[in-house]
């Protein structure tokens, strides 16, 4: 009986130790995949540019999670995010006093927007467009870093909240524009036009930072596999675009423009736009 008791005690101790090791392995490091459809919008500064509505975006990639304590983890990974926003340019017209006009030059031969230069006015190879509305589509490689705080398992569900930063590196950017031709000879507006998938990668900032926070839950299926789902908010801190546009020009007519047609200033378009988004996060952790 004594031998049987000793063998039983050793067996139970072994099961406990291996059980603890498996539990710690599960909690110390986890990895998985996620997909995040989103509603994105831009918030501009200044009076010349105004918001014109949200766009749908999406993202997804690899998630890794490292435990700091039983209910606190560090979460990171790498993902591809596609977001954007709609902008309206409050043009007063190129031939009106005390008015601003945002425009760019388009090279029809190569079907591309070119670096802004007023010397291109009346160029037969370029079309001068007043920019009325623009829809941005920007693709980023993002490395998120956040603190995740969760409850103990309640039934098969665990609830969590997270807060952290998204570090996003621009990959590519394009725009769909609503335009109106500017006749440089008469300084008047002509026909309406639209351009799609214009490459504006070089006019978008290389690096963007945003605050990311949200809540969600995990549903355990079996063993180490859980389905995660939640909502989060991205609040952009940095300018999405270049502070002075490479492509967009601003013409500012003076108050006495009517009596003095030479009283205007042309310069690169100053711009400051912050990104915001609400995301639905769905993923699997192993």
C-alpha cells in the first residue's frame, strides 16, 4: 500500500507540473491572425480644405502576444492597412477677388500628375485643373504596440481592453479627383472632369503615428485556440500628407484683385490632415 501511495503521489505531482508548464506556455506567448474592416475619415486643419465624408478600409496581419502578468500582456505584430478619407477644396475661383484656388497640372501624355510649377501655364502638353474633391486611398505597413488587460475566463469568454500606438509606414497612395479645367489664357473655369487612381505616393508622409484603443472578448474553442472580436478607435497624431504639397498649388487673390489683376500669390499648397478610424477586429489566437 505504501508503494502504491508513493507512485500515485508522484503521478499526481507530475501531472500538476506538466499542467502548469502547459498553462504558462499558453499564457506567456500567443500568436495568430486578424482581419479589421474599418470606417476611415480625415480631419483637416484650416479653411481651404474640409472633410467630405468617410471611406471604407480594411487591414490584417500577424498578431503576437507576450504575457507580463496573468491579466496583462504586450501585443504587437505586423499588418497591412488600407485607409483614406474624402476631402473638399473650398475654391473661390481663379478670377475672383479675395479667393483661393487649389490646382495641379496633369500630363496627358504620361497620364500622371506632375510637380507643381506655374511655368507650366498654357503648356500644350499639360492640362491645368482646379481640384474640387479628392478621395484618398493609402496603404501602410503597420507595426502596432499596445498593452492588453483582460479578465479571468468567465465561462468560455475572456474580456479585454487595450491601448497603445500604431506605427505606420507608407507603402503607396492614390487619389480619385473631381476637377474643373482652368483656362490659363482667360483665367476662367471650363469643363468638369474626373481622374482616378492618380499616383500621389510622394505627396503622402512616409511615417504616421496614431493612438489605438478598444475593447473586445475572446471565445475559447478548445485547448489553446480562441476566436477574438472587438471594436477599436484610431486617433491620428501626425500629418497624413506633406506639409507643403509637391503637386498641389494654391493661388490666393488679393482683395483688390478686380482692379489689379496682378495682385495674387502662387505657392505650394499648405496642408495638414489627421486620420481617424473605427475598426471591427476579428481574429484567431493559438
